[in-house]
C-alpha cells in the first residue's frame, strides 16, 4: 500500500519522532511504499493566506476558497503546497504523528491542513463525506499527551474521542477518509523507558497488520 506519514514535532529525539521513525521502518520492512513529511524539519510555513498562491484572481479582496478554485484551474499554488497535495493524492493511508497541544494538533499541522486541503481539489460543493475526493482512503492519528489517561474522562478533561472529534469528523471524514482507531499514548513523559519500548513495539505490531485494518474498515 501507499502510506503517507506526517510528523509535527520540533525535536528529533522526541518520543513522537521515535514513533514516526518506527512507522517508516516498520511499513517499509513489510513492503509498503512510504512517503513522509517531517514538518518542522522541512521548515513548513503554516500560516495560510495570500502567499499560498503565485498569482491571485482578485488582488483587491482576498478570499481563500475563491483563490483555491482559481489556483486549481491555473496551477498557481506554491510548490511547497503542491508537493504536499501530491503526497495526499498518492496515498492510500495517511498517518499523523503529533503531541496533543491545547486539545488539538500543533499549529504547524493545523497550518498544513489549512494550506493543503484546498477547495476544488480535496472538497467542493457536494464533494464531502461519502462523496469526498478521498473516499477509499484511511487516516490514522498517533498522538501523545502529557495528561494521564484517567484525566481524559467526561468529568475531567473530557473523553479523548470527543476531543478528537473535530479532527475525525471535521477533517478526515469531511474529506472522505475513513478514520482508523487513534493510537493515543498518555502521560508520555512519565512513562518508564521500558513502557516506552513496549509502546513502540505494540505500535509496530499494529502497523505490520495495517492492510488488514484497512480492509476491515470498509463499511
Ligand atoms: P518527549 O518528551 O519527547 O518524550 C518523552 C520521553 O521519551 C523523553 O525522555 C525521550 O527521551 C523519551 N524517548 C524518546 N524516544 C524514545 C525511545 N525510542 N525509547 C524510549 N524512550 C524514548 N498535554 C495534554 O495532555 N493535553 C494538552 O492539551 C496539551 N497541550 C499542550 C500544549 C503545548 C503548547 C505543549 C508544549 C504541550 C502540551 N501538552 C498537552 C503536553 C504534550 O502533549 C506532551 O508534552 C507531549 O505529548 C509529549 O510527547 P513528546 O514526544 O514531546 O515527549
């Protein structure tokens, strides 16, 4: 299968980076084709606006979705955006590695979403959810938290699935991806070395069977 792996973490020795490297190594070892985007290493510029485009249809009043439609027709997205769009179009599965920041993704990953998933290419009028451009693909979040698992309950921080709902329903499913069960690592800094090694091993084991998981999520 063709798998795109994204990392949104600034430290190359972080646990997220270890998960990202484990993902790439495991998937390649079992014969999948892998492309990746290490967003901080790429110095990906996350602020979305006029600079997304080499030429504007209306320089007097900027409206991003209008310019996106113009850019799809006239090839006026900047190259860094086009490269990322091509990776998403290429893949069968997209995996995101990120630390939970303020109950959400880090800004660099949010900016990647804002710039890459453009109207006219990834969604449009009537081209969302089951009619989205990415129908048939899967998306999977692997995230770490600082907070412990038992704080992620309805009476404390909130259930993790409700925290991740905007990503699941508002990004993945909106675009047509089916969302696989998120991999959540809690209390990341408080784990022992042994526990972290086990997590990497279990994650790698899950990935070796990703094709089965892909097929099982076909409803
Ligand atoms: P790291 O600190 O990089 O890693 C933990 C340990 O693992 C380190 O000691 C590292 O050396 C070690 N390690 C790395 N690789 C390996 C390996 N191969 N084997 C064994 N050990 C290894 N938390 C929440 O719960 N909710 C929030 O809303 C939230 N918001 C935040 C907002 C901001 C702006 C910030 C900065 C943090 C926030 N946090 C929040 C905390 C954050 O989610 C955690 O700090 C983060 O998820 C920890 O993951 P990490 O990869 O950075 O861990």
